[in-house]
C-alpha cells in the first residue's frame, strides 16, 4: 500500500511528457520509415 501511495505521489508531481510531431522528411516513398533511436541506453 505504501508503494502504491508513493507511486501515485510521484506521478502527480511529475506528469507525463508532452510530445509533438516533427516532420523529418516528406519525400520518402514506399515502405520506408525514419525512426529516431537512442542506442546508448
């Protein structure tokens, strides 16, 4: 119960990040896809 209370407080203090769309390239055709990945994790 204490763990769930601590988790609730942590989520209330730190809301989820807000993401926005950012177009990298519009001229890709077919099944190509651009994916940004952090490989250092």
